[in-house]
């Protein structure tokens, strides 16, 4: 079993920045992809960004050019640097780690609130 612990959420003004961190207990092998998802009130959960152990990344169109996902395999930690934040980015952000074979592992953090408001 893997536990994911998130930190870094909070309240920020439009145009500001936040950095989210997600630390995994134990080691995360190269078979796991790490990702960030978000869910706003009344909306479906959506993928924000993900990253393989080799460093390949994918971003939602809404955050491309503003957010950066990174990963430190030695520290079993994934980060989400969020710049130029907009009110539309307000949501609960969830960290995810999923095995290449999903049945072998699909883990979620508890979620952290990000609020962008003036």
C-alpha cells in the first residue's frame, strides 16, 4: 500500500503562484505514472498533468504554459508549479499514482484546496 501526502494548497490572488507537493510513502517504481487531478464544485474531475518516471509529461489545454509538473524519483515526490493562476483554477487538487497495470496499484491523496480570488 502507498500513501500520498499533499501540501502547498491555499488562497492566492489572480496572477499569483503556488507549488503543490505530493510525497509518497515507500518507493514508487518506474512502473508508476504520477499525476495531478482537480475537481471544482459541480464539475467533473479532470486531469491537470501527469508525468512518467522517465520524465514524459502531459498537460490539460487549460493549464498548458502556466503549470509545470516535475518528479523527484529519489525522494518519491511529485510537484506541480502553478503560475499565472486564474479564478477558473479554483478546485480541490488530488495527487495520483497509478501502476502501468492499474489493478496492481492506483493511489490517491486526500486532496488540497486551491482558491484563486481577489
